[in-house]
C-alpha cells in the first residue's frame, strides 16, 4: 500500500513538472511574438511617417513643368467679404449708337463697307441715287440765281423809293419777292446739307455718311435695294463708352454709392477680372423686379467686350483686403486643402552637368562613367538629359470666402513672403505627388 502511494506521488510530481514546462515554453513564444509584432508595427509606423513626409514634396523635370503650363505668382489682395453681389449686362449709351437712313426714297448704287468694319465720322458708307436729288439741286441753283437778281432789284427800288421816284407799292412788292426767295434759298440749302448733296451741280446721287465713329454692325441693304424713308440702312456702334448695368436689390441698395470699385467677370468667357467704378444709380425699379440699375464705367476695357454680355460682379462696399489666390491654386486631398510652392535653389543638375563635375574632381570619373554606360547597356535605355528639376512643397492651408474665381487662403505654416506659389497647374502636381507616394519616391 505504501509502495502504491509513493508511485502515485511520483506520477503527480512528474505531471506537474510537465505542465510547468509546457506553460513556460508557451509563455516564451508569446513574448517573442509580441516583441516581433511590436517591431513590425514600429517599422510600419516609421515607414508610414516617412511616406507621409515624402508625399509632401514632388519634383518635375523641365519638360513636365512646361507641358503642365504651370504659372507661378504670389498672393493677391482682394476684398472678398465686404461686397455686394450683383448680376447685369454690358450696355452702350444711346449717344454711342447710330442708324443711317435717308430722307428721300432712292436706289442703292454703291456700298463701301462690310459688317464689323471700323469707320470714322463723316466717312462715306454707301451711295443712293434718285431723280428727286437732281431736282432738289436744280431748285437750289435756280433759287440762288433768282435771289441774286431780286437782291439787286430790291436795292434799286429802295433807292428810288427814298427819292420818291416810284410808288411805295412797287417797293413793297419787290421787298416781298426778295424775302420769299431768300427763305426758299435757305430752306433748299438746309435740305441739301441734311442729305449731303452737292450745291454746285445736279448729280442725282447722295452719299450716306457715318454720323459717328465706330464699328458697322448691321447692313440691311444691297446693290439695287430701295432705300425707304424711316428704315435703317446701316447701324454703327462705338464701344469705347461701354459700361455695365448691375441690378442691385433693395436690401443692398443703401450700401452702394458712386465712386465705389466694381470687379466683374464675363460669365461665358474666361475668368479675367475687369475693374470698374460706380458713376450713377437709377432712381426707379427695373421692370417690377425690386432691383435698381447701378451704372458702372469700365476702367480697363478690352476689345472682346460688346454690348449685351452677361456679367457677375462684386461691388466693394468695405476696405478689408485679404490674401487670396485663384481657386485653381488650391487642391483638396485627404479631407484637407493644400497649395504648392516652388522651393528656390532646389534644382537638380542635369546628367551632362553631373558628368562635368565628375571629370572636374579627378576621382574615379572613368569608373563611374563606365559603370553608368554598363548600366545603360544592361537596361537597354540611355539616360537622357532631363534638364532642370523643379522641387515643389505642399503646404496645408485654410480657405475662406470665395468670389469671382478667387478664394481667401491662410497657410497653416509660415512661408516666405516672396514665395512662388503655383497659381495654375496645382492639380497636375498633385497627381504626380500621388504617384510619388505610391511608388516610394519622387516622380521624376
């Protein structure tokens, strides 16, 4: 019995020893695995951090830089907050528009201009012929001769009347005839002047002249057309006095005053900003819209402006400019907003320049050259000169008010005052940055 109990105790002790040995082995493996996982996690975080750091920078070679049409610039001072938004049209005053018509019916015999042609005031645009013109010129010449005769007769009868040689009745009749012909001659001369007809001969042709300088917009006639009284034959506009009519609603009307600056862009054109100044405010509502027309002169007109263009405008009613950039300069990624700046002095040397430096230092240039040639032969591609490399850095920013294609921008880190900011082509650089982050290096 004692032997049996002793054996049982021995078995129990051996079993416990085996359990303790198994637990110790499993514990060591667990600790080793935890340490390995921790090292991998730390390495992954470091790699992620390095990748994130690398993703803030991107390089373009000279060909890529030119192909992307990248434009560099700095912040612009814009008043984007204290403004009144308004829409409107480009308008032309009536005194800068003209229709050419006739006072007497005739037939068009010649046309000297085409639509869109620039003309000056007094220039002959077309010629109209009619027998009425010849009869009018003939009447003028006849009246001129009669007037000269009646003037002499009037002076003679006046002298005789003063000397009591003839009766007062004869003198009064002569005076009446003279005054009548004098009025008729003046009337005929005025008619010839209005129709630009010659007063020296009866030609029967009338020139149509430009009443203002400008551009011919409509030609409603052709050779042989009947020029009718009251119907415009040609139209001319002078766009040099073009202005903008903006519709401002009643709630904003009290903020608008003459002299305020206006900035607007053409809706169907590019985002080129045009400047103007308020010079007049209408005193009545426009077509029951509860809006009032605000007239603004254009300070930097261009040749592309014509009457009737639709515009979006801002009227500056305050004076708090902020740092602004074109909307295309800001890219959005990972739920944040960024701009790119060019790092000055960070342009890598071309292959030829590097080779020149290798030759200049006198150390190992032949081996390096051979190694490069061997590498070129191995991969089957010769390394061409890529030119200068442009290094861009991505900067996180916060945006604010956006108006007329510009947006308020506040960098979240300090940048140089004269930093060259990418105004156009930022999304192209962002695409290369994404490729760079995915490939583990810069996009060359």
